[in-house]
C-alpha cells in the first residue's frame, strides 16, 4: 500500500535530511475528519499542494546552504525596571492631569474642546474612568518598592502583563532565553504560571510554560532553547490569562487593596549556537567539497538516494534534475544557488512524498527488510529509518526477538512522543477540543494556559500506559492519573504534594477515583460540552464511539437542538423533553444515560454534587440495558 507523508512526517523527514525544521505554515495541512489522516480518502493531491511542497523544500535547502553572517556568540540583556517605572509615571501624570482638568468643567457643558478634550468621550474617560480605574491601578504599580529593581507583572488591569526582548537570528541558529523571576509573597498557587511567547513575521506563538517557585528572597532562573527563523524576532514572558483572577485582582486594587505580582529582574537572549547536526548535514550534502559544475551531479545523485529511502533513482529522473541544475546555472546563479532548485525537486517528487513498496515486481507478496525498517520508523517515530536500522532490516523480518527489542527501544526514545500525539490526537479527534471556545464568565478559571495543560495531561497519561506496558483498560478506569501543578490546582480534589511543570503519576483513592482513566480528565469532559453548558448526549456518544465500538448514526434532519433557555431545568429534565420527539428515542435511549452519568463533571471537568441547587442523579442504563447506579459503576461495565 502506498500513501503520502503526513504533515508531521514531511517536516521530520526534511529535518533528518537537512537539519532544518520547516515552519508548519509552509507545508500542506493534513486532511482529516473522523478517521486517521493516513487513510486513502484523505490522501488527495493537487497542483497547489505540489507548489507548497516545493516552497517548503526550497526553504530547507536554502537554510542548509546559507552561510551565517555572524557566528560570534553574544548576550543581549534587558532589565527594564527603570523604563517601565518611567512609562507608568508618565501614564499616571497624563491621566491625573486629564482628571484634574475634567474637574474644572462646569456642569451642563456641551463643548468639551474648550477645555482641551478632543470630544465628549475623552472627557468622560478622564472624569469617570481615571479615578476609578487608571489612577489607582497605575499608583499600585508605582507604590510597589519591588518595581525599582525589576519589572513587576500583574494579572490585573493596566498590567503590565508581559515584558520582552528582541534580537537578530542567524540562519540555522539556536538561542537560549533566560529570565530571573520571582513570585511576590501571597501569590496564589493557581496563578504561579508564566508563558514564554515568540514574535516573528507578525505572528505570535506560545513556546513554553513555567511554574514559578522562586521567591523575592531566592529568585529562580527560567530557561528555554528557541529556534527562530532568520531575521528579527522577539521573546516575551507574560502572565497566564485567567479571566476571573484578572477581574478580581483589578477590583481589589480599585478598592484600595494590593495584589502580588511576578518580579522580573532581567531577561536575556544568548546566541547564536549552531547545532553540530546542521554542519554535519551540510558536509554530507556537499561530500566535503566545494560545489562546482563537476561535483554537483554526484552530490545531487547521492542526496536523491538518501531522500528516496532505498527506492531506486531512475535514470530519467536524474537526467531531469541535471537539466534543472544547468538551467539555474545558465540563468546566472552560482553553483551553490543552483543547487536549491534540483534538490527541492527531489524533495517534492513522488518517491520522496510517498511511502510504500516498490511495485516493479507485481508478483511480490512480501516486503523487504529496508521497507520493514521504514514502516517501523514512520509508525513509531514519524521519521525515516536511520542507516543502521535500514541495514538491520532483514533481521527485523527474520528474528522476532530482535524485532521486540527494537520496538521496546524505540518506545523508550523521546521521539515516541510523536506517535502518542498523532495517534491519540486523531483517535480522540482533539481538533474539536482545539476549536472549543469557553464562556469567559462561566468558566473564567479555564484560560488558554490551563486548556493547554489539560491536553498535555491526556498525552502524558497515554504515553505512560504504553511506555510502562500497562493495560489499555486504564483508558476507561485507573487507580492513578498524571498531574502537574497546574492541573492539580485546577481539579482541587486530588491530594498531592507540591508539583511543578512536569507531569507525575499520582495515586487515586476511593474518594477521588472519578479522576481515573480518560473520562476523569478535563479534556474529555470539555469535549462533551458546548464551552458554556455540558452536553451529555455528546458525552454518551463518545463512550459509544471510542469504548464500545458502537457509534450512533447522525441525528435525523429537522430536529431542533437541545434548548438551554430555561436555566432552572436540569440537563436530565431538558433531555427528557427532547426525547419525546419520536425519531430521537431509539438513539438517545442508548447513549443519554451514559452521558448523564457524567453530569457530576461540569463543563471543564470539575467535580460537583449539585446542578442549579438540585442533587445530580447519575443512575441509568448502559446501551444494552444493563443498569448502573452511578458514574463509577458505569465504568465497570
């Protein structure tokens, strides 16, 4: 069977060949629906996709051949306390001057321009908002003595909510970001989280999160390796975005109180660092020689053999690639520059883009050792097999014990994380979770940071099951879960010691056994919601689809969705009304009770005993009519 490389596989394969990580934006997105993206009906191809592959390949080869302008390593550091204090003082002076001027405006005035205001809106802001919002929030910053020695970030109105630094990136270089930080006394555990983001090419992307344990007496240094594209880039460390905390903190300051913030002594970028892998790949491509018209053909031929993963390089293809090189040279390009187009042609050709067996022998029923090695590597690591693995391919076929040892070794490698994220992400259709928008008022404690860690919890749990060779029954129910500090604080019902960024295994007791398995996780329960209300029908359908292999049919046409207008009704009562529609009864009878058994989980999976002041009833029947008393008993069936 032949299939095209997925987006992740294409990016990884280019990196293995060139040492360059191509931006996802350059590679065609995978088509997907309710299945895996490697299935045939998601393997369409178009001229536009070919152009994207060529662009991505040109980027990779261009970066590989690019010569850095400056290899000198340097440190750029910002300690912006003084500038931030000046900025806040200037803002306070301006707001206060406007407010004092607004106090002189006689009652009944209609023309505010006479008093130096642009319009009535500016006057109202100065008169009403300055004393209640701007002035107290700015004064709160200015009066904090810690702002003299560092920038203090606040999860409140007027912030500041972030501080950053910028630098110029060389092609193929890595940079180390560092910051010395501390949480001021009184910082709630749930707020001790900072986010690192990168700004480049008018885009902002989250790179990492840090659970902060440093104090004013003993600050800590947070650190991350970043790999920006060539050119100007910026790095920013900022607070998490918990709406409810931000709102309550702002109110506390407005009422004359004080809140703790994050003290940032300094931020710095060190680099460039040039990974040895990039230099090795360049040497491998150029065969240790300078590119000339005489050496280029052999370089291109050798690169094609590596790129095609053991498939033969047809003579007709080699000739076409050679013509492209000559055409580039005749257009006035140097030998180095002329290499980009033919190598990009190789990296966007069918033998590279497609995985599969050589069909030249139509009668062949078995795969070769090299094909076995390639299959195994792309399955578990999403990248091409190494030269050693290809060489041992025949042994993978003939020696079951060796195959077992190889698989165990590959599962123990960090690269196995790619399989976990691809497989479980597609099996559970996590793109739906990525697209969920949560009500900022009803679930204000669930910002994008916690949304991120909820997804990480699921991945770490599934990864743990496979690496530790545990029963897959743990997906349904387990006597343990995996938590980090952020998720432990969110749940609040699992006793743990102090936890940081890393996910660790935590034993569950009978009191909190509802946290066991996938169904006890925020991500799964959030997917069974609208982002505002729980959706027990979807939760029940999830159990049918993923655990019972009995997916429900699509809903019949012209049937209204479950209404939420009457907030006094419980979800069970609303479903009872919905099921009175004749064409809905048969399917809802199979899945509603299983979904209602999970009603003690709210929209983001927090455990509760009551809904709208009423006790939540969780007893019901399985899809086959087997009765259960509650959520725990449902999982046992």
